[in-house]
C-alpha cells in the first residue's frame, strides 16, 4: 500500500461517516467530558453559595449558574451528539453485556432523548421561574405567607405539566416526572408499593401513639458547636468517608455534592440545643457521599459518574444515618465517645435512655424532623397531593386546607399554620410538582434490603459495627453497588446486589424488629 | 403607517444590518456577560483550589478550568463579536467623551483585537505547557532542581516569543507582552523609568547597607495563628474592606480574586514565627480588593469591571500595604491594638523599635520578602534578564550563572542555590517570559503619586490615619480611581486622578523622607 493511500484513508476516517465506532465513541466522550466540566463548575458555584459566598455575591452567582446550565444543555442537545448516539447504538448492541462502553452509550442515550425533547427556551424559563419562586419561598415560608406563593406554585404546576408533556407520551401525567429521578418507576408502581407499606405502617404508628412518648430531653441540652462537628467527623472517618477526596462544611440546608471522582463534599448544620441535628445530617450526607466516592473513577467525566437513581441514592443516606447510625450496635461503640465529648450533657444518661431518645417515634409536623416510622406517611401525603394537583383534581388555592385535612387524618394533628404545613418543603416551589418525594420512601425501603443482603453475606457485620468497624459493610456496598454508578438501571442494580427486585419485606422486618423491641406493636 | 409595515420594519431591525446601534450594543453586552460568567466561574474554580479543595480534586479541577477558559476564548473570538465591534466603533465616536458605552466599546475592541490574533490552538497549548511547567516548578524549586526546569523554561520562552509574534508588529519583542498588562508602556519607556529610579536607589541602598542592620527580632516570636488572622481582619475592616462583598481565607500564595461586583475575596498565609507575613499580605491583597470593590457596579459583566492595569492595580496594594500599612501614623493608631493582641510578644517592645523592625532595609535574596527600598532592584534584575532571554542574548542554560553574577553586582550577595535564585518566582515558569514584573515597580512609583495627590487634596489624611480613620483616603481613591475600573487607560486615569502623568518624584520624595529619617542617606 502506498503512502498516499494510507494518508488518504486516514483523512477519510477523520472526516465523517468513515470514522470507526471507536473514534465516534472517543468523540462522544470528549463532548460528554466538556458537559461534565460545565456541570462540575456549576456544582461548585452552588456549593460555594451555600457555604462561603458573601451576601453580595448572590445576584451575579444566579446569573453565572444559569449561564453554565444553559451552555451545558446547549452542548448536550447538539444534534451531533444525537447522530453519534444513533450510530453507536448498533455498536453497543454488539458489545459484551457487561461492557462499560455499552452502558455509557445506553445512559447517554436515555439522558439525551429526554433533554432533546425539551426546548432550550423552556429550560431557561423553568430555571428562571424556579429561581424567582425559590427566592420568594425563602421569605414566604418564615412569614407563613401562602398567598404570595400561590401564583408561583400555579406557575410551577403549569410548567411541570408542560414538562411532562414534552417527555410524553405517558399513561399518567406524573409518570415522566417520576421516571426522571427514579428510572423504571411509575405512578402505578409507586402507588402499589405505598399502599402495601401504608397498610403496615398505620397500625404500627397507631399502636406507638397509644404508648407513653419517649423522653428525649437529654438531646436538648447545650452542645457546643465545635464539639458537635468534631464528633460527626470522628464518626464518618470510621465509616470510611475519604477526606483526601472530600470535606465537611457548614450550611443552612445540608447536602452532598460531587465535582468529580476525587472531590465529593458534604455539608451539615448545627443547632446548639439539638444533639441530633448536626450528627444525623452528617451521617445522612455521608451515606450519599460514600456512594459517590465509591463510583468507579474511570466513569469520571461521563453520565455514569453518579448514583443509579434518587431512590437508590437515598437508600444509602438512610442506611448510614438510620440502619447503622441509629442502631444499638453503633451506639455501643460510639456512645462512650459521645459521652467523652459531652461529659456534662450525657455523662449521667444511660445508653439505653439515649438509644430510646434518638429513636423516639412521634407524630409531628415536619417531614425532615420525622422519625423512621412516621417519615413515610409524610412522603405519601405529598405524593397523593401532587398527583391530585397534576391531575387537576385539586386547585392550588385549596392546597392549604386540603393539606390540613389530610394531615389530620394521617397524623391526628392539625398544622397550626402553612409554614409548618404546605409551605414546609421547597420541592414544589423550586423544582417540579411531581417526582421529588417518592425517592425518599423508596430509599427507606431499599436501605433495609441492601443492609439485609450485606448481613446475609457477612453475618459478622453487626458485631463489627458494635466494635466500630465498618469496613466489611462499606466494602460490600462498594463492591455490589457503589462502583457501578449508573452503569445498571436501578432495578438491575438492586437485583444484582441483593438477589431480588425491590421488596418491602426487609424494611417491614427491620421496623418491626427494632420498634417492636422499643414499643409494644400489634402482631 | 399600516400595522403590517410596522411589523415588517421591526422584523428587519431584528434580523441584521438594520439593527440599531443600541440593539447591537445590547447584543454585545449579552455576549460579554456570558464570557464574564465563564471567567467568574473559572475564578471560583481557582479560588477553591487554593483554599478548600481536597487533594483528590486537582486532576479534574485542571480540566474544568481549561474547559471554561477555552469556552470563554471561543465565545470572545466569535467573529460576530468582531462584526458588532466594527459597526459600533463609529457609534462610539459619536458618543460624549465621557460615555461609559464608548469606553466599553473601546476596551472590548482592544481585548478582542488581541484575543482574535491568537489562535485557539495556541492558547490551549500555552495553557497546557504552562500548567505542566507550573506543576514541575512546585517540585523543582524546593528541590533546587534547575535542570528539570530548563526544558520547560525553554518552551515557555519559545511560546512567549510566538505569542509576541501573534500580537505584533512591535518595535521590541517584549513590547506586546508589556502592553498586555500595562497598556501604553513599552520596553523603551520602562527602561527610561527604571534607569532614572536605579540611579536614585543604588546610592540609597549602599548608604543604608553601610549602617547597622535594624533589629527585627521582635517580629520573630511566636504569634498564634488565630490572633494573627483576627488582627488582620481588624485592620482591613477599618480600611473599609466590605465583608458583605468579600471574605478572607487562608492559602499558600496570597491573592485577590473577583467573581463579580458583589464578591471580591482575598487570601493570606500565616507563619507563626513571623508577625509580618499574614498582616502585610492581608493589607496588600486588601489594596487590590478595595480597588475591585470600588469599581462602578454597573460595569459588572463587562471588561470594564477590573483595574486599569497591572501597575495601577499594584499601586493600590502597595499604597495600603506600605504607604499606609508601614507608616508611623498607622502604627500610632494600630500598635496599641497589636500589643493588646500579643501582650507577651510585644508588650515590652516600644513603638519606635517596632516601627524600625517592620521597615528594616536589608539586601536579601527573595523578592517577595524584600523591603520597600531594595524591592525595585529585584524587579529590575528580572526585567533586564527577561529582555536578554527574549532577545536571544541569553540562553536559558546560562540563566543560573547570569542570575548569580547580576545578583552579586546589584546586591553584594551571591544566592547559595537556584531555589532562592532564578527559581524563586513562578512567573516565567507558568506564564510568559516578559511582561510580568514591571508592574510591581510601576505600582510602587504610582502608590506614592496617588497618595501624594490624595494628601494634597485632603491634608488631614495623615492625622486621620493616626486616629484609625481611613474614610477620607478611601473615599478619594474611590472617587478618583477605583470607580472607573478600566474606563480610562492607565495613563489617563493616573493623569485624571493626580493631575500629572506618571512621575518618579513623589516616590523618591517618599523614600527619601521615610528612610532618610530612619537611616543617614546621601543628600
């Protein structure tokens, strides 16, 4: 073969349709990395805003964030990405079933198809209205001012419907909103799951409510802020959170964020008169962070570099916060340490009293403060109401009264105001109405399923936790779940890790076992 | 006029050449704001890297920064920006002389013409080599390893020459490299200025060197870190640094950065055994920050939202660090506060002894540690050497010996190694060879010129400083300099503020007055 021909062939390969699938995949990866960079920088803008940004920075920060999201959306919906994905789909079908490349093409295809359906102008409008609405909500909630939020919520509801419309066709209008964060779930499947769970929870909550309320006054003493933070750091270092690839800072609303495989940060908030606030929110965000830190670093710069779904992600925050962090085993190890940090506050409180305090069950107003047993009733209430709003069976103007009525039915309590009623969660006011809440309960359910599977594989885990060793549990989760990122669908990853599709049984067993010991429960 | 015609006209105006100048200017502003957002986000990436980023974040961070710079360069060199500027130049000529819009068009034109001359691939290469070279330098300097840096420096020199070539034509190859940061200056004008200054400095340094060295041992005691930081905060709050639009954090190499008009941050570093390190670097960066915080907020999102030049910027850091921060008047006010913070360390040190210690003049190895008098000799040495490198009269391989020889001539000292010799500054290894050093001495010269002008307008400033009041000085600087940002050229803004072009006289008067009182100087 002459030199000239070789050069000619190389040039042809470079130019267009003659490119190999490998070259196209490489091109796709470069494009995805650029988008990942924009998103990573955007995530840093948000982290900084929530931690260190001086107040004067907010106006420009909002614009910077909007610019980066818009550019990322523009780059991602570039028709050339569609063409690359089109021609790579056949290639992916020929790859081994377990291939990372095939998974990348599948996940990028899924994201692209969704993003490309939504016009850029709509995305910008949604961001803009959401941002203004969020801003109004930060003032309206403390002022108990639903009237101000009503037109915003009407807009957000309208936009959520339009958004679902773009993503359609659908069986139920909330289906596309749920399928975004929780791939594979639908209104029908969530309803079935929730109704089964509800049937078990309602008598459990009723039985507990009939008994004396646990005394948690030992958690309401004055716990100096710096020692609270230090205690949280001690716990999560033992859990296996890697500080060379992360850090903990203070914020108003705790969250976990990822800038890349080597930088997964968490935030927490501290209340001096509340032992649990900082610690449990730190453990919660650490669960998210362990998941993100565990994703195969080779997935960096691609859409695989993240958790499988909202529900699977939440399962890890709840596993480390509740299944581990509120277990008797954990506190056998950690209570002496906590007492050493707070000798005056906890020195005379026996472990058993402390354990009962941190696991107190009580019907209360606020979802984020709720205990493990009642928490899911908060979620179900929101899920049912958002479906009614989306279906048009409930008008926004009637939301406060409907909330109060439903709350009274489910909790035997009437919220004294909207601040601690229908204004309490930011989700509807800043994001979509629909799709944001089911993940919390799916997470609770899966937390027990993953833990039970880990325990079955390594029965020594319970004893290890009581000895302050978390490596076996963390290692199992890394190997069976974390490292895969978004490689497998949520349903697949659950099945691969636990051997079964999502099932309620381990969660009910967990709740009945733990709370049956703490309270008398109906059999 | 029929409706149809009006619609037709509006449509034509929207489309193309029919657009009004105002519409084109609005279009330009939108584009510039997008670029400003990318640059602002890039600056946050850098700030975070230098303050809070965990070590694991560095690989992805470098890529994110490169992506944002590349996108900003692509957006800015979009030929449509060139076309907008072309058609707006005539419009600008018709605007009032003092118009902000005309200034915006002029400055954007200047930046665009420079940026458009440089191919994107070259920018990427320069960033890539600079980044690798910087990385190597961070290890080679402590290891005193010039051999490793030699090929990098040869590359950087070569790239600097190419860069100058793109920006040409020029009279001297360093002219375009100087004109970038210090608009209007050339090798010839800097040489003239430096030679005049040198003629005054050399005998001054010689006379001081012949006298006993001042005792600064009182600054070398153990000063606890948190109290050092708190003292710096006290000082800069009085200066007028606005913490609602900024913050101070710790870093390795202090800097000031701006994310937008409402967010101008500074960083400092602390050495326990060095009273001056944290304090004076805080005051220095605060000078930069006061300038940036003072720029008219309406310039936000445009290239006007920054200081006029490297030299003018440096004049403000030096004014607040030295002219104010090392003055006797300032310490009359601040020494009792410093003593209260460090009673054991400074309680027995009289003000006069302390004042002499912080103004100790000594020929020493390191530019960044140098006193006010010898500092400029460090700059001149670098300036002359970089010209020799660019002109090809000096080969990189001979740099260490040439540095040592020149150092011996100028300082009567021979650096014991390259670490504290030709490896000490990062500039050549990470940026361009040429253009980075002259700004420091221009800044020193202008610091005295601005201060003298302020004092002439408000003779009470000296007494106010001694009483801890900085509002008159800060207000005058805001009104005469800061608020204009890049609206006027460096030469214009100096003339407008001080009534004169840049002149050496106030600086020489300042040095002779201050150091003539501290030391015996030749008349």
